[in-house]
C-alpha cells in the first residue's frame, strides 16, 4: 500500500498531511484498577501483556503467529514464485481442515512488465449456502525485493485470518456462516509504488469488479451485496501502532472508535490524517462495499519494505489484540444491522 499521491484529487490534501502525523512509539497507559473480570484491557507497559478480557477464554495470537512462521518458512512469495504457490497451498489446506470451501479466482492482467497471472483465494463455510454478508481479507503476496519475507506485510494477517477461520465456526457459528474470507494476490506493485489502476492492488481490483458485475448480472455467486468488509494489513508488529485511513466509511469508523474506547486502546489504535491506497480502496469505490482497513502505521516505520520485516517483528499479543478488535468491530456491525 502507499499513501495517496497528489494526482488523486480525492485525497491529495489529506495525504500530504499524513507524513506529518508520524506517531512516536508510545507505551499503553499504566493499569488503573482493571480487575480479572473487567472489560478493560489489562494495561501494562508491554503490549505482550495486553489481553482484552472478554476473550480471555480464547487467547488469540498463538496460532496466528505459528501460521505466520509457517508461511515465512516458504521463503519470499512474490507473484508466480515457488513461495507464492506454497503459500496458496498452505492457506487452502488449513482452511479446508477447518471446514471451509476454498475457490481459486484466477486471472491474468497487464502490468508495467507485461501480462502476469494472479490467484485470489476465496473461502466460505462448506456447510452453508448462505450468501456472504461480511468480507474479511488480507493480501498474501510479498513485494519483489531481495530476501523480503514481509512478515507483517502481510503474512501475519493471513495467519490471523486462518486463526479466525478455526475459531469462528465453533464459537460464533452464525458469524462464520455469513463470512467470506478473501486472500488477495498482487497487492504489491511490481514497480516501487502502487499506482491505482496501473500497478498493484491487482487482486482486490479484480475481486471488486467481479463482485460488482456479479451483483448487477445476478450471476448468483453473490445474490446480494455483502454488508461490509474488513481488511487486515500489518496488524502483528511487536510495537503495535494501528492507524486506519481517515476516509474509513462512517459506520465502520464508529464501530472502530467504540471498540477502541471500550478497551482503552487509543494509544495503539488511531486514525490517520489522510487516505491510504490499499486493497480496501477498490472494495469501497468499485464494489461500493463499505470496508475498513485495519492497518499498521507503515509510513512511520523503518522496517516497512525492508528485510527487517521478519519474524522478529511479530508479536503473538499484538496479533491477539488486533484479532479481537477486528472481531468486535464485526459483532458491532452485525448488532447495528439487526436493529
Ligand atoms: Zn507492502
């Protein structure tokens, strides 16, 4: 992803200001009487001690971390590489094991370096014919850079979704049955920077166009438009600093604020001063599916798109907190939709 550049009128003013909003790394506030049953986080001076109490019976992050490690063991995974194919196979095998049916959305498209092949992986519960209402997505390709494992960009997010895919069917079956999991290919540009409709976001653009056309043509893959989407990107860094785009659709922004305030996570979950060009953008503007991008503050971090984005970056408890925030936003949206 990248910050929008000035040619994008939509956000040009805002995007320039995002560079001035770099957030110094701050520690969460000290504990203020949070008891064992409090709904507040146990705020200690270490993200590795933070747990949102409603989820104490299910500590997320452990398995997401393991999936992240397994994906990194395949090596780099730029499009059409061996590591890329192995990652596809891994995602598919894990999801099938947990009762999901996985489809391959394969396509070819022109890039600045000629025609290239891409594969989005799309999963729904095998035991339901219900149309999806919730899209949960992350990209699985890595940028073509020497030895760039892209642990948080975004293997950690793929790992998080696989963990959610294991958890939900047992603990939140009705949510699982409304959900479509999407693993985007080709988020990364082949050139240094993403340029909308020129380079990068290949998988999300194709998926969003398919979704829009399918609904218009009543092709029955999507009998109706899903209600909302959640994109995860860089949610597992050990110095967690989530900074979502300022143009997040209002309803999702309200859910985000509500969850963040409820658990006193304001130090680590903020809103950027500008837009961000990431896979949520085609979902919002092409599919017109309101989508939130829960994304780490990559612009302020020296590890982004460097070999330092490796497993040492990843924290089980950052994953834990991010996963819980994502799930609470989903529940808040579902509760609002049913009112
Ligand atoms: Zn990237």
